[in-house]
C-alpha cells in the first residue's frame, strides 16, 4: 500500500505531544503546524491513527490544493476533482468549511458553492445527484481556505475524535476527552505512580489516565469512523490493526482515584469508568477535596479541572486559596496540575507554579499550571540532595 499525506487536527498547545504520539505510532515525515500536525502513512496507518491517537481531534486526507480568489476559482477548483472516484451518486455527503481569507467572508457561502460544484458534476455525468446529510453522511469533505490557498480533504474520522464512546453521563461543565488526554500527556503522566483527580466531575481525567497507564487505544470504544463508509473500506485490515494495538495493552499496578463532593458526579464518573471497561482500575468516592489528605504512599500525580466561576456560582478568591492551602498542608510528595480559564484566580492559590502552559478550553484562554509539593520543606529536599 502506498503512503499518502494526512493532517491530524488538534488543540492549540498540543502540537508537540501529537507529533510525539505520531512518531511513536510509526508515522513518517511528521511536521508540526498550528493546531495541526502533518504526516505520511498508508491506509492501515490511517486506521491506526484514528484508533490510537489521544491528542488528535480529526484525521484529514488531503486530495487537492488550488488557489481560490473568488467564487469562480473556488467552483472550478472543486470541479477539477473527479468525485465519482471517491463516492457514488447514491451516497450522501456534507461539506465542512474553515475560512481565513479576505476573498470569502462566510464559511456557509463556501460550503454552498463547494456543494454546488460537486452536485453539478454528478448531475452532468449521471443525470442525478447525491444527497446532503449533515448528521450521518457517507462522505465528509473538508474545505480549508487560508488567504488564497484552498485545500480539500476527506475527513477520515467523521465526528470529532473526542467522541470516544465511553461517556454517556456528563456534569455541568465536562472537559473534552481530547483536551483531558492532552493535558495528561503534557503533565508527563505515564502510569508510574498513583493518580488523583480531586474534583473529578463525570470522570474524564480518570478514564483517560487509565487508558494511558494501560496503553489502551484512545478510541477503542468508539462506534464508527468515517472511513468505514468509504468505497475502499477494508474490514480485515482494520481488524488486524485493532488486534495489533490491543496486544500492546499492559497491566497497571497503582490506584487511580477520583473525588467529587456531588453525589450525582460520583455516580456519573463510576458509570463512565464502567462503560470504558476500566472500573477495576478506578476508585471514585464522594469527598470534598478541602477535607482530604494524601492517602497513598510514595509520589502522587494529581490532575484536575476546578470551576472557573463561568457556570458555577462560587467565591473564587476563597475557593482558589483553599486549593493552595490543601495542597500545601495535606499533599506532600505530589505533582499537582490543574487547568483554569480564570487567570485572575491563580493569584489566590498562594503557591508559585513551576510550569504554566497556555491552552484553550473551548474559546476560553486557559492556563495549565503545575505545583510541586515536596515531602517536608523545599529547603530540606535540596539539602538532602547535596549531601
């Protein structure tokens, strides 16, 4: 099978970890961009990337690039692709558009013109046209216009890859699964210690942490990928790729613990852990983090997503001060990471972060921060190291 170019889309700040994931999977010619990483692989690798990548939102397969200055050049460029080799007149399709250009103001207009060009080509050749299906299309086409450059790709994934398939229950402000996995990878989580999410909500960090620790493919529970509806879909090859990934699953010998003070969140987190077949690794209990202390021996890896005050009515100053106090007084030998979209609130933690990484949670600019809580005082730690 021959190699072809693909593009993995991701969140801002995850480009480096996505490139690393691709290298580890065996991708070739890996190049980082902004919110994307391009790479080369064959059809089997396309299946593998969709199944295994944790920090990717979509895998696109570019099929054509051309200059688009106006409506005519866009239409002509889309028509220059022989669409009958990609899908047939009895199949459905949809066009997704991203535009950053002075020539085109509205993505909807670009989507409409692209659709017209495809439909007209089919009608001319076959006397009939394929249908549009926005929810469950057989083929999802991606049109991306950056200034004068238009690239047309096939969306190999379909629905965003954050739809892992295990999460049926969510809470008020659930964290996106790809965002959660990317944060865990950025934090250096590798399954070599105990893990705690002290404000676990519906348990997304817990499930993603268990999948990383056990090396379980991120999208193993997913119902469908777009490429399964393509004309060249190879079920046997997919089964082979899936089986080879499942052989690499490993055992995990530490605890993954989740706390939440809301009983409803605890139920949801347990349900989602069960849906992911990971409930044997994940322990969830109803507790207020501020009343807890470290229960495990040895180093602890902590990752959480505290409320930002966007959707929950809380006293932010007091809340973030209590985070700092609890970490300082009750969680020695802990690497604590959390993401917040409230940059002002970080001042109230009262601890100096050892790392600050700019990310986005939805459209909200956020910071992923790391606090290193030492066993005893920091000074003692360094004195012991020098002896």
